[in-house]
C-alpha cells in the first residue's frame, strides 16, 4: 500500500479543507468550471474521473473469469451480498436515517439527493482497493482477481437497472438518458480503454511492462481523485460551512452498511465451510464500494453541487479507516472462523470436524 493509499482519509480531509477555502476565496472561477458541461456531464471532472478509473481497470485480467468455478461458494456469497443485499440495505438505511431520523438536521431540498448518493455508492462493488485489503488479510489472490473481474463484468449491465430501480422506489426521478450515458462513460469506455492498455503493455514487454505502466498510472489516479475532491468541496463548501454536521450524519448509514455487509459475507462463508483466505476478501469485496464510479455517476445524474455528490464523497472519506477495521476483525477472528468452517464442512460431508 502506497503512502497515498495508507493515508487516503488524511488526504481527503485536506482536500475538503482546501476545496472549501478555495471555493470561498475564488467563487467565480469555480462557477465557470461548473458551467463546462455537455449533457449534464462536467468536462473537467469527467477527465479527472477517467484518470481515476482507467488505471484501476487496467489491473483487471478478465481471463481470471476462468477461475470462478474453483471458489464457487465464496463467489456465490460475494455476488449475493454485492448485488442482492448491499444496494437494497443501503436504500433502506438511507430512507431510515436520512429520510426520517436525521431529516430535521439536513437541508430539506437535498434529502432525496443525499439518499440517491448513498444508493449510487452502494450499487457499485469496489475494484482496485480490494487488492490492498485482500493482501492485508492474506487472501487468496486468484479468488480476489476472479471475483473483481466478475463484478466488473456484471456492473456493465446491472449498475444502471439497480440504481434506476432503487431511485424509483425512493420516489426520486430517474434521468434515464443521463444514467445510460454515465454507464457508457464511466464503466464501459474505461473497461475497454483499460483492457487495451493492459494488452498493449503485455504485448510489448510482458508482466514487467505492465507493472511499469501501472506504476506510472496509479499515482495519476490518486492525484485525479484528490483534484476531483477539491473541485467538489469547492462547490459544496457553503452548504458544509452552514451545516458541518451533514458529514457525520451521512457517514452513519455508510458505516452501518459496511459492517453489516462484511459481517454477513464473512458469516455466510463460515457457514458454507469456505476457507478463511477466501472469506476474508469476500467480506471486504462485499462491503466496500467503487467510490470513483459512484462520484462520477452522482455528478452526472445530479450535478457537482448536489447532495448526491456530497454523499458519495463521504463514502470516500470513511472508506479507508472503516475497511482497515474490517481487515483487523477478519485477521483477529481467523482461529474462531476456521473452527466453525471445519465443523460446517464436516457436517456437510456427514463426518466429524477434525481437531
């Protein structure tokens, strides 16, 4: 994990402060940047988001999909949590906390937008950072790679329908054209470009050439993320200064859903008798979010200065510390997990667990 990844929350906090300060000091230039839109897509932010996403997708080897069958229990658990539980549990938590419990403490005209941002955040499973979390739990790398490749393939076709369904259930108007454009711009096109770059690098010099390319692209990706955050907080600054409590209130449902979904995936893997080296990354993939895509989609659908964009950025803010805490729990509980996993396997096979 690089120094930027290790201290991502710190950098995000610095970008929040810098963006708010710059937005207050230089409102006119930021207003001009916000006006550079085509079909509600902000051109400067779109360029930065491509720099964020493409290096991450260049890491993915879709040939790893051949390995899916080897880890079918872990794959099944992760797919269930990612696509059948996480988006819907977040919609419920958003409706409960933002729509009701915290409603009186939030700007009334942004409540639906905040809920939409939380839904968008939960509808996209994490890609790049998962490899970091998997490594920290001594996870099975082939499982992690095949699971991420499968999730990315599913995301191309499932992201828009799930987001549209849940926004519709939350009584939020769905701009279908913009949603379709977001999927094309921020999933399909980056996947194609990332895979082309990957194959060109492998063809020119094999794995060493790919490693050199990723070493160049990864810092650009993180810098683009930080620059995007500065822009977003420059536009959100006035609202945050007026109500700093918003950040904490938006973080509450995100934290609950991370611990709920990671715990559910972990327990389901234990119940199925899956190995700990698969259960660890399964729990982490099940809980974490592709926040780069979420930020992009929220901006496209609701605008740079929307509550939805702010909600997805709060996801970035809490991502690293909360996922590190899940890593800690997974590692500390290994003995307990393996005891239960052996028992489940023995019961399934009709025998006794080995001591």
